[in-house]
């Protein structure tokens, strides 16, 4: 019986944690720009949006060095963790973003308007 209570408590915690993950996003100073916090200690990289592709859920960004990935500056295509990030940017926008390797791809996990 105790193991059942432990399982129910664990399931409730998982549901609560997943529902609270929306708290990471908040409105930014630029109208429509989604702002997501990078993971603790995560550095943001400066970039400029070159292309938004809603069909493939990807962004093309001209960016500076991505230190956490040991990557030099270049223009490249990125997947986004949350497709709603695509709605908040347009070509020419100056942004700061955080990217990580996930599932063999480089994924943007946070993006905000550059100040």
C-alpha cells in the first residue's frame, strides 16, 4: 500500500512540475517577443534573425560565438524547443538566444529581444 502512495505522490509531482514549466516564459519589452530564461548558468548569444520557417519549425540566425557549444559565429539553421517562439520573431530582429544539443540537433531553448 505504501508503494502505491509513493507512486501517486510521484505522479502528482511530475504533473505539477510539467504544468509549472510555462512559468519560464514571460512577455518581453518588444511586443510579441517571447522571452524564455536559459538554464541556470546558460549564456545567451547575440544574433540576427535571417529567416523564419513555420513549416519546418526552424529559424535561420546569423550569430556570434556560441560558447557553451564551442561554436564560432556563423549563419545557420536552428530547431526551436517551442514552436510558439517562431511567432515572436521576424527577419531582421536582433535577438539573444540560448542553444543546446538535443537529439542530434542544435535547439534554441530560449530567445529574447536584444537590448
